[in-house]
C-alpha cells in the first residue's frame, strides 16, 4: 500500500447543524492533517487517520465561534484534538467506499461510518517557496457522515416554544481531503 499525507492547506472539515428549527449554521475546521495507507487501485483495506484542531473552528461569527469552542460544546481548551481513524471496509460504487472508523470528540470515541468518494489523482507541480519541487502525485477524496452531538457529550441546548430547540442534535460532516503521495 502506498503512503499518502493530507495537505493541510487543501484539506478541511465542514459541518452543518440546524439552528432555531428553521435553518442551518455552517462552519469549517481548516487545515485538516492526516495520512492514508492506501492502494488507489484497490482501496478496500486501506487505512485513514485524520486530525483536526478544535481551536481553528470558524463559522463567520466570532461570538458563536467562541461559544462553540467553550465547554458547552467542543471544550477546545481541554480537548483540542478531534480525530477519526478508519479502514476502507467495502466498495459501494464505482469510486465510492464505506469507511468504518472511530471518531473522537472531547476524548469520547464512538464508531462512525463515513461514505468516501475517490475524486481522482494527478501529477502536479509542488511549490516550495518559488521553486517547483514536483511533480507530486495528488489524490482527492470527499467523505460525509452524520453524527448525534449528544454521543460526544456536546449537550448545550436552549428551549423554544412548543418544544423547539436552538441547536439540532444531528451534525452533518463533510471532509474534503487532498493527499500527496510520499516519496
């Protein structure tokens, strides 16, 4: 199996969750780091490890970002790392795979299945400063999943009239990853 490393400048995790029962709040954790041990011709059995820094969460609203990093939600001060470690379990489409893994948020780990699509690979330039050190082989992936935030002790809630809630329980996550083949 080939060794790949995620390029943080081109890899990110996005999330969305219902807000006030009527719309979505979206956010991003940029600069996702990680690696893959993967054969692109036969990804089944390949391994992926992803790490995100909860301090880097961004939704576009400074007060909301601060609250999401607070102990009410991610508790980034005490639990700065969010990790996902999984294995490509089976092929579910021409370039689509099911990855079985463990997601850790707030030092709480639960099994999470992610559907991952392989977007292709290409030999590209690789700039270091003003010098092209390429070509480097890059591969692209996108993965999606849905989690219940309460499983990870992310329980803050505000109540609305008639049984409504401020924050939905389901969090939809998309990870876009660009991996570089190691020499």
